[in-house]
């Protein structure tokens, strides 16, 4: 198998009460594993077999795109969390957030609103262009800013399987609570790369 599922950098109960161990078990343990297993089957013996995951996302469509992008999106999502990470951005990223959105609180409000108003399943993203300008984007289903030539730096999963066990139909509550476990060190590193 070319792609493997990385082990999470925290225990399954470490994000409680924001994300329960049961959600981790099903969302990362089962959904993410299925995307990776399907991706590996789809690329076997094709032109995509030797490509990096990001390249597959940009160059594919249909079922291959959906599984490649979902495999990437979920790793990106789960690896931005920490029970004891940095709670606010600083430096260049904080300056950019304040300049573009007015304040960190105003940015969070707009980001949550984008996630709450996305119809159906998908993702809400914070992405940056090559100049460092920030964009809040909605992505339906498996959509990813990589396909628009942008660099993803933060995402919230708004597929129902991401929150339904813990929040039922209260998507807005789930989105609001995720800030408690975001590790801004990770987000700043992504912005600076």
C-alpha cells in the first residue's frame, strides 16, 4: 500500500469534551481508514500510483478525487488539534487576521458562519495565496483549496459524521467549540511554509 494512515499525535480521549473518543474511533478510525484503503485500490497500476497525494488531488476527478481529497482533508483536520496547544495565533498570521478581518473574534465569527451556512456536507477552510492573503472558503463534499492554487492552513469538517455523535444537529455549537482544541502553532507553521 502506498498511502498509510498516520497515528494521531494524541490519545483518543485527549480532545474530550470537544470531540469524544467515540467520534475519534468512527471518524478517524473508520471513515479515514476507508478513504485511504479505497485510494490505494484506485491508484494501483495507474498513472497516479507514483504521485504525491497533493498531486493526485489536483490532477484527478470523480471517485479518485473524492477519496484522495478526503484522505488528505481528514489528516489535515485531525493534525491541527491538541489538548494543550497554543490557543491564539501570533506573529505574521495574527497580524494578517487582524488586518483582513478586524480581530481574531471577528475572524472566528465569519469562519463559523461559513461552516454553519454550508448546505449539505463539506468543509470550511482558511487558505492563503502566494502573497499571504487569507481566504475563508466553503468546500462542498471533498473540495479542497489546493485545486484553486491556494494553500490550506486551517479547516473544520462539516460532514455530519464529524459532529453528529457529540452534537447531534447542532453544527454551530460544534464549530464554536473546535476553537478550544485548535493548536495555533500548527496553523502558523502551515501559513509560514
